[in-house]
C-alpha cells in the first residue's frame, strides 16, 4: 500500500512538472510571438515613414560643394573625384539651384544608394543626384536618366518643378552636363508628370526598335499633359531625363527631358 502511494505521489509530481514545463514553454512562445509582432509592426511603421519621405518633399540640406572643384564654370574632375571616385559628371540647370555633381554607385545590389547618401558617401536625407548602372558615365546612351530628391527647400531636384510654370518653361530652354573633357548642351523639349515606371527596366534603350517605341510613347505623352517645344525626335538623338518625386503622389514622377544639341570638347 505504501509503495503504491509513493508511486502515485511520484506520478503526480511528474504530471505537475510536465504541466509546469508546458506552461513555461507556452508563455515563452507567446512572448516570443508578441515580441516578433511588435518588432514587425515597428519595422513596417519605419518603412512607411521612409517610403513617404522618399516620394514626398523631403527636408534636409544639400552637401556643401568644395570651393576648389567648380570655378568659373570649369569642373576639376581630378579634384572632384578625390572626394568620391563615384562622382562622374556635373549638371547645371540655369536659373535654378540645380548645380551639382552626379554620382553612379558601382554596387549592382544597391542602385538607390545615393537616395540616402551625399556626394561624400555620408548618410544624408538630401542624397545626391545620381544615375543607375544601366547608363554609361559618358552620357552617350540614347536615354540617360538622372534622379534627385524633391526637397522642401528646393535644393537637389526640387526646382525641376519650376518647369510646371509655362512662362518659366518658355524662358529656360537649356541645361548642361559636364563630363571629363566635355560640356554637353541639352535643349529641353518636355516637362510633365509621368507614372513611376523605371524607364531603364521598361525599355532597352540601346535597341533601336525599343528606343523607337519609347519615342512614339513620348509623342503620346507630350500631346496629353506636357509643356513641350516643337522638337522632332528620332532614334539618332541622345536625350537626358531628369526625374524627381511629386509631393503627395507616390505613383508619379516629374520629368524634365532634354535632347543633346551641342557637345563641346574641353581641355
């Protein structure tokens, strides 16, 4: 009898231990799930803030340009690239503050690097004007696309939106791209809102048929909602597309496009 009582007590203790283990394990699993959900919610909120900031007007300051890089409309590219070897060009849009170096990040896996890094590769909300690896640094592609933030203080590409004003569009016809050994002049032929399609992914611009299709698409867009100049485009033309965000509308970009009209070699 006594031995049976001992067995029952031992079994009861074992059951209690098992139940305790199950409760502890359940609490641990429940806490882990809660923590994971809380972290996921926090991440999604942060991501939402980042996405909204990326496509809305952003706050922040553009990086200070060194005095020894740009003197009397001459770019010292050796000096410029001593600050960052990925600075491959310079863009100037007269009668705006757009007068900046252009970067191209060499990492295939991080083509938006310069959305969050300035010309010195420092983390910065204003970022840096940049092109993707899909484009060549000599600007000899059929369509070279440059990206820049729409800043609340109108720096970076914020003042591209000046071209929404018809009078400003009519009075400002050209922008300039400086590369080592060249100054390229572009005549602005269109300025308009477009959807957020990545043009380098949607078209193969080095293929003549694909480029011809894009030019046809441009004709349609320009007839609908664009400020335009009477410029005839063919597959022989080289164009540059300047792209920035549209405040409050994540699905659209504001584009200003120019066609190469002059390429001057420099010393």
